[in-house]
């Protein structure tokens, strides 16, 4: 049985193009397309319209991707949300993750990469591109042990910064809250990235969310 997908994007040509591409995937099928979150909410009133996955545009009128992802997480937590965007801005990625998105994909992705991302979303529960990925893999059964071991490896200030890294605050705003310089904040970030073998702040946010540290 194929995994069902709903596409939410206010650009009709993009939505139709995605549907056409996914039609060639062996394990996935598109149920329908929506123009925004409100349109999706109306469709969801019919339980036959509930999919396995929602491909969700970040920037939309009326009800944007951030609001829609949060609504889906609160009302339909079993549906996996994959965010779609033209930009890889850290603040947007982190905000989508905080609102429950299980993955983030740029719209200039090749069809083969889209299919791979969907497969990983289904089999692993998450998908993040290389620039956001972490080499740390966690499982529910040993989550407490992982958290305890990691907290022993971090300083209190690094843990404090890690909490802020999982928000959409800028480095300058984080520095203000931690009463230190932006350079000190950058040092915390570099230290954590080195310890965890992570490439970016987005990766740190992914790690914090996946391990339930924050």
C-alpha cells in the first residue's frame, strides 16, 4: 500500500508539478493539493482526507506553514510534516522544527532526492538535509541515558546556549539574554558542534529536539 501525501502550497503550478513528480514514485501517492492551512483544515473535516504525510510550504497567505505545522502537531500528531521552502534560513528551519515538522526540504531539490527524503521520513521518522544533519542517533528506549551522558559532557553555559539555539533568536539576541558577547556565543556554538560532530546551528537545534533536551 502506498503512503498518502497532501501538498499545501499557494503556488498552484508548484503544487501540480510536485503531484506529477510524486506520481512516478513507487511508494507514494498524492491525495490532493491545498492552497493554505485554512484550506487544509476544511479538507480535514472529512476523515477520509487524512494523509500519512503533509508536504507544507513555509510561506503562504491566510495561514502560513508555521501556523499550519503547529496546528497539525496539536490536532493530528501522527501525520508527518515535511516543510518545503525556497530558502534555508536558520530561523525558518528552527521555527518549523519547533512547531512539529519532521523534516525540511528546499524546493530546488531533485526528484530523486525528494523520493529519498520521503522514504527516510517514513522509515526513520525524520529527514534533514546534510547541512542540518547530526551524526547522533537516538532511540526512545535509551533516551534518558543519552541525555544524562550528554549533559555531563557539556558546561552549564553550553547547555543554556543549546536551549536558545533551538529557538529563532539571532546570535545577538541570545548574547543579550546570556549577558555575554556575540563572539562568546559563537564559541559556544563551535564547541558544541565539535563535541557532537554537527555542522551548523540548525543541526544543534535538530539534536536538541530529537533528544528531548529542550
